[in-house]
C-alpha cells in the first residue's frame, strides 16, 4: 500500500493570517517527507476565501509562548522507557491502546506538539505523521528527531483542515492536541475523512468531572462543583491562556456519532499512588478520587452517504452544542 501523500489541493494548510514556516509537502511513497523551514504560508495558501476561526491564531500564539516549557517535557517523553500517555504518564503496556494496529499501519497525530507519541509509534514499526499548527513546537520536534535518530514527517497544518486525501490513515491520535484546542464540530469530521473505513480514533481530553470542579481562573480543582456542567464547550481561563473545548459525555457521544464514528471505549485512568503529573494543574490526591482525564476510543463507520447520514434531524441537532 502506498504511503499517504498530501492532497493536491493542500487543504487549508495552516490557514492563519500571519506568515509561518511550513514543511515541504512532497510525496514519497516509502521514505519520510523532508522538513523544510524555508517557505511561508503565503507561498502555498493563496485562497482569500479561507475561513480562519478566531481561536486558531490565539492558540498558536499561546503555544508559541509555551514552547520552551513544553520542549523540556517533550524531551522527557521521548527518552522514557516506553510510550507513556496523558497527564499521568500511563504506560502503553497498561492501556494497550495500540494493540490492534498492524506493523506498518499509517497513523496521524492531530496536534502533535513535540511529537513524542509519533516518535514512539515510529520506533514500534508504524508509519507516523505529526500535524501541528505551531511552528515553534515543530522546530522542537525536528530537533528531537535528530537527537534521538528517529525520522517521520512533520506537517504544519490546522488539525481541522489537514492537507491529506480522504482515507489516508489507519488511526488518528490526539493526546491533548486537537482534542483540547480545536472545535470538535470541525476536527472530528476531519479525522473521519482522513481515516480509512474501520480506522481507529484515539483521543485524550480533560475529564468532565475535572472541568466542573476547575475554578474560573483555571486554578487547581477543588472538592466542589464550580462550573456549570452544561455550560458552553468553549472554555477560556483568561485572555493569555488560549481557547479550549470541553464537552460533556453525552455531547461527545452525539458529536462522535454525527461525525460517523461508533464509540468503542471510554477510559478514565486512575493514576497510581506514586504517579507524578506531566503538568501541575491537578493534584495526585484529587485525581485518585475523581477522574482527571478521559481517553475516548472510536472507529470510523463506513457510510455511502457520508458522516452523520444515519442520524435523524433531532439527533443531529443534539450533536451540535453551542460554540
């Protein structure tokens, strides 16, 4: 099977208003795509009709500012003894999220950041591709590739509009990437488009319980509900912290169904008594009592009429929470 290649139409490649560096998107069937940081977005995207959601530029600026801190965290993930997932570094040997993937499977990470997951996927014999909208993060990922001797394509793009053809991948993964920082009404249908029939979607997000107990300033969660459970899925903890998207369990199920997925699993990992969080925004004591993160596993359901065609109008409306 040929390796997935960029779409000739370069679907909305990193559609942001300001100049950014991009990778050279040349198709190579069995070799890695070469990362080239010489081009700007104006060299590739010329369509003035491209719609740019307001949160994309804001989130890109935030992650550019956070890049030095995330670089240190990413380096630790690259050099860990095995692939470790999520906020609590839960080992793949425990979660077994990848056990059904065959050697050589094509996997795209939507919002790869420093691309530690992609690095581990490549080491495991999979063909991984990292997609992220922040050049500063991708430069760190490129440096870590050279440092650890692992190579795979890095594509600067918005995970809601990825420059690859339909049915290009066997699995799509988002570990607090697109799953937290992109609109689920946009990125879930895009993940469905990218996946082959039967392809698996795996994504991590903050637990609904955690969000309901997190104060308005984004501080540590307490033992009381402080945020309305049925509030808007668009969450902002201040102008300098970006825009996040957090759905209730019911809204995630309906949105996944409307996008053409069937839910296979919802994992709420309880950290061990000695675990240390990757980021210090929730305590171990809290997370051992209540869910702090969720892992959703879903599969693409083939439908000749497209995503959501199997839902009636009422179900489709219910799957469209306000933004």
